[in-house]
C-alpha cells in the first residue's frame, strides 16, 4: 500500500493539510473473503499512518469512517487530503465471476460512500483507475465528484507529450539513443512508435506516452513491451476466450459515446473493455449532424506498438494455446522468410501453421473473418500488412511493403487462389506500384472451410 507523510499546503495558508495516499490494488484477493481481509488491513495501515486508534470493531466501511473522522480531528487544519489510486482494481479482479463481483462492488459502494459523508473534512479528493466498472456504484454514493477522464484541459495530465521529450526528458532520450545506436531524432521517433498515442479527450488532438513504460525504457535502456507487466492482458484474454472468437478489427473499431462510458460489468462489450483498459484509444472523431440526428461517433485503435504486441501475443499464445518458445521460433522464422522474399515458405509454413492452431470450436464462417485472422497472423509475424488499400477500381485486401518489394494480396473464401489472382489483375490493385523502384508480387489466397485452412496459394511476380 502506498501511503504518504506529505502534506498539502493551501496557497497563502500557513498550516499544512495531511495527505493520505493509497492504492486499492492492495485490497485485491482471489476470493471475496480475502478481498475483505485485505481491505481491513488497508484501513488498519491508514490508522497507523495517522496515529489514530484502530479498533477493528464494526464493518470495514465503518472502520474507514472512523479513520476519516479521527484523521481530520488530528489535522492542523481539521481537514485532510485523500488520494486513491486503482479504485476499480478489486472489481476488475472478479470480472469473470459476476456473483462475487456484485458483492465486492456493494462493499466498495459502502466504503467509498464514507468519503462523501465526511466531505466537509476532506479538502481535496482524487480517485484514479483504469476501467469504469465501479462507476455506477461508486458515483451513486459519491455524486459530488467530477469525472475528468475526457476533459480537454486534462488531456495531457497522465502521460508525457512529444514536447516534453524535446524538453525536460531530452537527456533521457539521448541516453536511450546512445544505448541503442540512435541519434536523438531516431530515438524519439522510436519512443513515440512504442509508447505514444493515448488520446484521452475527443475535444483535443493531444496524445501522450505511457509514463510507466517510458520510465522502464529509460531505466533498462531497451525499447520493448512493458505493458503486460500490469497484468491486464489476462483479463482481456479470458473475455476473448469465453467469446470463442477474436473481436472485430481492432484497428478500426466504431464506437459511440455510450460505448466509451459504459460501466455495467454484466453487459460490458468487449470493445468498451478494451478502450477502458487502455488497449484501444481514440483514433478519429466523427462529428454528429444535428440536422439529420446523427450522433457523434469515434474510431478506436490500439495506441502504439507496445499495446499491439501485447494484444496479439496474448491472442496467439494464450487464447490459441501456443507455447511461448515455439511461438517465438515461428515468428523468427517467419521474419526471415519475409526478409528473403520467401512468400511461398511464409504462407505454406508459418501462416498455415497458425490457421491450424485456431481452436476447433471457433467458426471462421466467411471471407471477412478469414481475412481478419490473416491480418492478425501477418501482423504478429512481422509482416505489418496494410488492410483494404484503396485503388482506382476497388480495395486490395492487403498490401505488405518491404524494403525489397511490394506484395499485393487478395483473399477468397470457398473459391480459389486463381480467382484471387484474376481479381488483382482485372481491377488493377497492383498498378500504382508497377514501374516503381521495387518489384511487385501478386499473392492469391483461398480459405477452404472444409480443411479449416488455406489452400495452396498462387504467387506471381509482375
């Protein structure tokens, strides 16, 4: 538990106000009973911090009330400051156990309600968390609080901006660059690719870097994914596994205002959980139209490379039951095949093997789903495909560009790879690259639902 001996001094005031800071992640347990035990320990520690008596009598919310009253009485200003981090963590732990979740949420309602009861003794209260799973119950008892999650003026509060990389953090960026053989510009570009992209407010274009991940990168001198150390991936993966399918294209998720704010754990859509958990962020705002009644909507996508890697590795290694070592070996081999332009080896070995790993009870029932898996698998093996690339006569299903060549893909379902190649040629999907500095390769793929895998692809050099 994080507590604090610091104080909060009001501008122009001479008396400091004590600050009590703690995280609700210390009130997490694998069972309801353990949750209550940990919550009681948290209150006991707060009492010790404030040097007030802890009786242990009555329910836990009553003990917390006693602490707030006693701490305020001992304060020189007769008020205290309360800072609570990860207020939603106890509920998130039981997202897949709704009966226990309801009991925990009820207890937290009573616990947090004491903050309102004692609002006259609390000079400043701030609560932070990731999801809004407890918002319904918390804010029914704390309706005097303001949710600033999407306020424009706080859009850069919870991360580092590109300007701060140029300014206060410049020496750190330069040092990281030296450790990785990059100059400042290249190191900054890599940092932004890995950790930037979080957009908190639809009213502001400002985006920020994940401060924890960036701090770890500076500390360890390595640009890599630190996201999964938060433990949130398992929660998402469990939901996907129960659903028995991958969510829709995570690079272009259409959402409305309700989806971004929904906080009912019983009916929480996968997209809302991904957004509130930080796996998706606002990519684009589509304005509403009062004349037609069209409401404002949003396009969501993963904020950066770190989150994409965490999600995709979670899909493959956990949902599909792939062990980490074989999976890493597969990825390394696939990257070599892409680097050498061995598309037949890549498709017939790496991609075929990944399709074969799809759980048997999952249904790939149409071309759209088959393509979605292709996009995921190709991304995870380092190919970084561009989906639905516009041309004069339509959209190429995918384009993969490497320093050596451009590959244009067309995907079919229950047809033939020959039909896919024919469509590429007839509609000129590759024309914009023909005659350029890099050679062009056409790839036709057909998914065979009877085999639950791809047929032999057709690859043609232009």
